[in-house]
C-alpha cells in the first residue's frame, strides 16, 4: 500500500474530469429543485452544465447516478487512510469523519442535504439506493480490511461495514426529519453508539 507521500498527485486531466462531474451534479440538483426530478431531462441537465448529452452519459450512466454519486467518498477514504494505524476501526472512522467535516465547504454540505432529500422523496431513487447500499458496504469493507490487514470478504469485516452503512442510513433519515442537523455529528453519535455495543 502506498503512503500518502508516495501516492501520485492528481493530474490536470483528473482535476478537469472531477470539475466537470461536480458541475453536472450541481446543475442537476438545481434543476431537480426548480422543476422536480421527474420533469427534468438529461438534455436539460447537459445544456445547463454546458456539455453534450453524450458527455453527461460518460460521467453518469443514468439520471439516477447523478444523484447517487457522492463526491465525499474519496475525501473520506483519504481521511481514513491518514489515521494512525493503532486506532480502533471505530475511532479511526470517527476521527476521519471529523477531519472530513472540517474540510467540506458549506455549499457542498448543502448539496449533500439535497441528495439526501431526493433519495427519500423520489421512488426511482429509493429503488436505486438499494444497489448503492451494496456498493457502499463493499467500499466500507475494503477501507476497514485495508486498515486491519484482512480480506474485505471476511464476514466479520463485511458485517461491520454493514453496521456502518446502517448508521449512515439512520443519519440520512434523521437529516430528512431535521434538515438543519449536522450530518457529521449524527454519524459521530451513531459510531459512538456502535462503539458502546449498541445499547438500548
């Protein structure tokens, strides 16, 4: 595994791609807010983002994917990898969430809130989220397995990853009830509850 210092810097091409992807998602969320999800077409999103529909589909295979894409995934992965090896998985995750929270601009946090609201209000997205949950569990399992030197398909690792995604879903539901809530504080509270053994 490469250390942070050994990882190659992100090149200009990758930065441009990330900027284009973010712009498409930003315009899509604005149009969904203004017109509604179902009434907004891929062509309208592409026009607003000043790209062609074919370019849209190079970045997002479907309209659902433009909402499902989470720009915070790489940030969280890097924040977790930066945590000291001696920390327990939960403590490393809590510290990584705190580091990520401090690095996220307010406008990106607002986009995350919009995504959460869409997940819960649009039937087509609710169905797509089930597939996304499986992907998220696999990603979380890979992150935890990497820290522990274990396999991501180890059942205990995968169960732990499932618990993490369950906490994320609980935080999203809480955020839907109270849009002003701090999603990172909700995640931290959920991880603290998990660390305590999920007492009720």
